[in-house]
């Protein structure tokens, strides 16, 4: 390194995910003296990145595309950026950047690479024949590019860390656990009240593998049981994701009136102030930010007993865990908290304390900067 300011490059496929999960860490790095570059597909958040004092490098790339010619073109563009910028440290986020960015880093001889595994996504959660066919090839790619010599691999939950090490994809000495994106506790306040109609809120992109279908069916079951509550889904469609819920289904749910669809909301702290219980019946996660934000807002959480979700929620402590894809169990857990407001309040208080101690943005930023410093000293 011959520069006075080390150059750190983030490669993330889409700008909204960078802003949601990594912007805070990037700003902390800039404030610590790094020159920070962000290589990503620019959708609607380019100004946010630039206004944060980060250098934005637009890259046309589609997360869902499996076209080999498109991947080759993207690789050429990535390699051109890496050669021109000669970053001292590269932080790849999610599967496609790990694979394509890993190849480009090998070509330019950059060994200071951090690969962030942020959940399995469609390729590792779906039982669709295409996903099952693709999985062995992805594992070969990960075996070659996830943990080359000199690299570090960051996991958001202990389940993924253990499984990747046991599968021989990662050397344990090169693995780090930095749990989630981090949340600013002071942005969230509890609005818990027994005087209004209880409200269950699910905050997530409108994807089948977030368990939204099961949530709708559980709301239907609870309505038949006579449980008086509102069931709200907050989030927008993600057409680039193969698990995206189709518009016809969403329109049918609206017409039935079992759940309320609020669409995208930028004021999540206010949304959570109106809630009684948070719910995320996902099939698998890295570490869901929506659960961490619910904990910051003092809400009890009902979620699934799967990697990522159980990292945030301890069963019987700050919420309830249920098996994935199990509508009756999900309905029972929600009913338990809706009919026992004192239990719900105590779990919410416990979740807030855990968030402050284990998942705050300050803690995540400090762990990440320590890793960067360690990498640059090699």
C-alpha cells in the first residue's frame, strides 16, 4: 500500500441493499480514514450513496440473471474497475459478487478480500427443480472462490458459519461472525398499548420465501378463531427475485381483506410504533434486519426456527419460534401473544435489551472496522 488513505471497495449487486445493510459501515470506514468506493447497479439510491461521501461506480448487473453471456460481460466490466482502481481491500456482498468479484480479484492479484455471506437466497432455499439443478454448480464455485488464501469470510449467523466450515467451503480460522446490519436503537421507540386493536406487522420484500403466504393463511385461521387483530404486510415487490409474489395473488389478498398491504414504507420506526407483534415466517435468512428493528421498537417477535431468524429471537425470551411453512404453529404462536399482552410486553422489553447489547450499529461498525484493520496489516 503506497497511498496515505487505504482504498476500500464494496461490490453489491443493487444499491438499495447496500443502503439498507452496509451504508452505516461504509460511512464509519470513511470517517476512519478510508477512501470508500461502491460498485453496484444504481436503481433509486445513487444520491444517498454520493451524499454520504462515497464514490459511486455504476455497474449494470441483474441479480436474477443466469445468462452466462451476461455474467461474462459483467465480469469484464468488474475486472476493468478493479484494474483501474487497484483497491487495497475489497468487500464482496452476497453470492454473485462473491463469485464474479472473486474471479476479478484473482486476476488482478488482490488477496485482501472479504466475502460476506448474507443468507442463501433463492438458490439455497427453493425446492424448484431449476434451483436444485443449479446448487451443485454454485457449491463448486464457492469452493474455489469463497475463501482463497488471504481472504476472510463474514457470516451473519452462527448456523451458516458452522455449516460452511463443516462442508469444507471455508477455513474456520478465516471465518468471522458479524451479526447483521446493525440498528440505531435511538431511532425506535415502543408504542405498546393495550387500548387499541392489536396489530401484527410483517416487514419484508413480497417474496414467497419470506413466508408471506403462510402469514396470510395464519391470519385467516385466527379470524376464524375469533381473534380480533389487524394483520399488516409492509414491503414492495422485488421483480428481479425469482421468489417474487405475483400481482394477481396480491390483488386477491387485497380483495379478501384478511391482511392489509401497506406497500413500501420508509418510516419503519413509525410503522413499528403502531404494532403489537412483529412476524417474519421466513424460510431462511442471513440475519433479518426487520426482526432487529422490531426488537429495537420493543416488540415481541414470532419467527421461524431457521438459520438467521433464530439468531435474533430466542424462543420464550424475546419471542416465539415456529417450524417453517407450518401455518397452524404460526397461528398458535401469534394467538398466544395476542391473547397475553403482558407476556408480549415482557418479551418486547427483553428484545430491546438484547438489541442494545448485541446488535447495535455501533457494535457492528466496530467489529467491521477491526476486521478491515486486521486485513490491511497482513
